C-alpha cells in the first residue's frame, strides 16, 4: 500500500513537472520569436536621401522593390492591416504600429460630422505617418457607394441599382468622378466601390448595391465607375467587390445567425464561375483595378478568404491581377474558429490586406509569430506588401501635390438630378404620365413622398440609413413635385392619404416603398409594400381620377394589386435630388431607363437565374430590360 501511494505521488509529480517544463519551453520559444532582440532592427536599412522609391520617374515596380528593401518585418505587417478609425484613441497608435490603412466603416465619423470635421480628422492621421521612419502614406477607405453620403453636405447620388437602370456608362463615369472629387475634398483616397455583385434573389438585403444581375451590364457600368474614380481630376483608389459569386447565395444559407442569405453559400459551379462571375472581374482588372474585396460568402462550403485556388491561382495568376486583395469586415476571423489559424490560412490563400477593424494588436503579433515559425513565408509577406505599395505608388500618394476636390457643389447636385431622371423606370402607364404641370389640383401620399432619409436608403450618414429627417443634404420628392408644377397648381400632401377637403383631384401620386436597411439586416422573406402604404394608395384611389404609384425601394417588390394602378414607376433609391423624379413625372425629361433585373410576380419565382429563368418556371412580371420609353 505504501509503495502504491509513493508511486501515485511520483506519477502526479512527473505530470506536473512535465507540464511546467513544456509551458516554460513554449514560453521561451514565443519570447524568442517575438522579442525585439530577435527582430530585424539591428540590420535596419536606412534609405539614402536619393532613394529610388522617392523618384517619381522610376517605374512603379522598381520603386516598390526599393522601398521593400528598407522595410522591417513590423513595418511590412503594419501595411497589411486595415483598421477602423474608431479603434484609434491616440494618434501615436498609427506611428507606433506603422499602420498603412485606415477606414471609416459606416459608423466611424469624426466627432463633428461635417466636411471640415472629416478633412481635419484624416489630415491628422496622415500627418502622423510622418513620425515613422519611412513615412509611408495611409490609404483611407470609406463606403462612398452612392456619393460621400456619410457626410452631411455631400451630394447623394442614386444607389447602384438606379445607375444600373440608366445603363449609361458615360453618366456613371461622371458620377464616379464627382464622387472622387467629394472624397478628395475630405482627404479620403480610397472608395470601397464599384460593386460587381449580381443579385438573383430580391430577398437579399444588398440588391440595391449592385448595378444589375446581368454580367454584361455589371461589367460596362463597373468599369465606367472604376475609371471615373481612378482617372478623374481627383483620383481615388477603387475596389471591385465582393469576390466572388455574391448575389447567388442560397436562401437560408447564411453563416450569420441574424441573416438569411447575406453572407451565405454560393453553389460552387465552375461553369457559372467562368461564364457569369469572373468576366466583370477580368474586365475590371484590365481597366486598372488595383484592389479587390473578398466576399463574406462561401464558395461551396468553404469561406472565400480560404479559397486559395480562386484568390491566388485564378484571380492573381490566371486573370493577371496585380493589385491587392482586401478581406471584408472581420471576414478573416470567420474563416476558422481559431483566429491565429484563420489569419495564417487567409494570408496564405492570397489575402493581402486584412480588414480586422479593431484587432490590429492581435493580428500583428500573430503575423510575427507565424512568420518566425515559417507558417507565413517572407515571400508571401513581401508579395502582399508589394501589392499594397504598388497601389499607393500608382495612386500618386508618394508624389502628387494635394488636390483640393469639390464637395456638395451645385454642379454635382445637377448631375445627381440628371441621374435620378435617367434612372426611373416606367412600368405601366394608362395614359397618365407625363402629368401636365398645369393640373389644377394634385393629391400626394405615401411613406416615401416627404422622406429624404427613405429616398437615400442606407449608407447615408448612418450604416442602416435614417428613415425620415436626416442631416444629409437633399430635396424630397414632394418638394421636387412642388417645384415643377405651375404656380396655379395646388399640391396637397398627407402621408396616409387622408385629406381635410373632400375635393376630388384629377391626379393622385402615391410615393411608397421600403424603409432603409443595409446588408443582412435587409434580408426579407417577403419584400412587398407595407400595409400603411397600401392603404395610402387605396385612400388616393378613392379621391382621385387616376393614381400614379411611385415605388422607392432597393429592389423590386412583390405587388398584388398592380392592375388597380393607372401608372407604375420604379424610382429605386434616388438619393438627394427628388427634383429628378418630378422632371420625368411632369415631362420635362423623357423616361429612358429599363429594368436592370427581372421584376418577379411572386415569391415562388425566386431565385431568378441570370438567363431569366424563374424557380417555378413561370414568367416574371417584367423581364430585365423592360421599361416604357416615353
Ligand atoms: C461590407 C463591405 C464594406 C465594408 C467596409 C462590410 O460590412 O460587406 O461592402 O465595404 O463593410 O465598411
């Protein structure tokens, strides 16, 4: 018994000793690979005053190689992280961590959300890089997906779906150029646009961010947008997104428990990949895309950030993409449960810049450890950083004198108004439209008639948008109508269509639609009109000879009583210039737009594949390309 007891004690002691020694060993290894004593500092290479990378006459490849040759591991890793401005509480963080990229996610605004506030904030960030040894300028990114709409005072253009309806690349290029000028005016040098997704299910909350479900239209307009951003008088870096297949996720396949389809699975279909999803990216690359965002979706069962074949073999090698791949919001951490392995796998799969908005310290530590352990090679890091620097040189960040930009100007407002007029699709017209501006009495109703926030949709001041009064600059559709009718015309408005006077009107205008939403929060099992709006239409129908229904929405809605409408117009999310709606409604300008995607008749038709085939084989209410030209 005594000997058994002694054996047990010895066994337990051995286990404890074993664990202590192992822990000490692991600790020692980690200390060795992360401690500054083993960093490259002793061999830090100081660039001469006439270093090649500073010479703008040198080819970009030469400048990149030269700059890379002076950089330490930490400096390189600093270029690979993209963090949100809200995680900077002290300016010195930028120089201490040698950061290369910051972003304003939708909630990240300066303390005072104004044009001057933005400019001052970004100037301070940019200045802080001068405190670092190599003074590499920052990329500052934002989602100016329909103008620099988070900034009150900026011009708010129609969302991409409306631009898709115009099918007018020349107009789209001018809008992107104007957006670049507005961004430049506040110091933002990077826009997370154009969007090259192809939505085939209107239940998805991001339909309106896309131009069309037609790869050809997406290509044409995507390239126009990209060129407008990068080649105008105030160039900013464009990002084609979201690679790849976004828009074809299956309903209820989302990895996010709050969502239904956003961040879901795209069936891994090689034929569709080649025929449908890749062509717009190939075109964007050929047109000079230097940044592409990797989607939060999965291709088959595997998250996009882990898809080495698609990211490295197809996109970089086969399609010849020379720019950098940026992951989407925490996308890398969603790749695997363990975030260290998630980081290692994503970088090895081909992700060059990681949008880990609040986790820069962990990332930097992980990357250092991974490199020291040989899990992420020097070559991979040099390749990633080289690609990021390439974009910075190409954008002229090291050379060009500051360009002023232009924001909220009258000419930008006129351009937005032109775009609105060109984006309205006339779907039904029983001889009502255009309305005579001299009509004596017009009744207006509906949730979107006097609601600038609703007509702007999401990504406007707030990520999820604002339903109603907004600090953003804009003219409501009601105000637009009032501004184009004759002086003698009486326009009466009530949101619900309940008017004091019983006087019958020749014309009723119902401006109805959806409240704002962004991303998966807009996934909707039954996108249709609200009961409130249906009632407003019925109230108008009871008091007016004819009623025009204008739908303000981010997607086609399922309509059950279209036969009762005298005219139907899809206005998408027109943005700040409600006057553009009035221009076509009252005949100052013609209707020229066409549907950028099919308009389904029922939920059972969803999804509708890119060739127009509905899920139940019946005919869509209106096919893509439909629109009465008048
Ligand atoms: C979206 C991207 C966007 C990014 C940065 C993500 O949630 O999916 O489209 O560019 O946030 O704001």
